[in-house]
C-alpha cells in the first residue's frame, strides 16, 4: 500500500487524507544523456542494462543487496503514462544504501529500499521504493542519437516524495549521475 490509510466508509476522512497527500507530496523529473563511444556495441549495452546486478553495483551508496520474492502489495508493474512495454517479468531486490545527507535525522544512515526491475526492449525500468513513501522510477535506455551518428545512454527519472525531501533526493541524483554514467560506459566498452 502506498499510503498507510484504510478506508472505513467515512468520505470526509478519505477526502482529508487525499488532500494531505496532495499537499505534502510532489513529483519531480530529471533527464541525463551521455553519448556512447563508437566502440560500444548498442546491443551489448542494452544487454548490460538488463543485467540488474549491473545497476545495483553502480549505485555509489549501496552497501548490500539481495534478491527477494516479488511483492504482491503493490505488485510491480510499469507506469501507464510513460508508453513503456515490458519484455520480461519483474525481478526484485532489497538494497541497503548508506545515506549521509538527509535533513533533521529523518532517516537513519542505512536506508533499506525495494528495487523493482522490468526489462524493456532497449533497456530497463527501475522503481525504487524507499521509506517515507519515496518512489523513484527510472527508465534507462540505449538510443540512437537524433540525426544518427551513434548511440547514447539515456536516464529518465521521475521522483515522487514528500516536498520536504524532494530537494535532497534531486541533489543526490544530480551530484552523482556523471560518475555513474562514466563507470557504466567504461564497463560497456570493456564488454563490447
């Protein structure tokens, strides 16, 4: 369940709950693109994106992870508003991150999240469910550059969380994406 609320037939209480969620939660988005060197095989790059452990290991905050059974509440599925089509069943992991920069001690330094991976034709969709109703949905793809002339690694992120946390989460993403992309591209070059 996304919100810890159980409907008891009271429409006023339900309306107040929906209003509070709308007032205190927000959505933000980020896009990052990195050109791939000519020696990177696009098909091999997609194959690497679809290797889930590849992603988990490139998370600079990860201290441990393990595969878990697919949760049923909520069941992992692709968002309906992004035009995505999965090519494999979801796989899920529990990941523990060491997070140092959260305000006012809202989280302990170790944050345990559920990662949901759904492979796409040209990449992978990843949903990260973290404490305090924080959700990040990222589409990673290898796409041909507009106008041709090679390929690029594309990261398209949607962040859903409390208004109090969105700036911290956005800054964490913005502060580390270049290093993550650089390491991923270097690994793709080794494998091509």
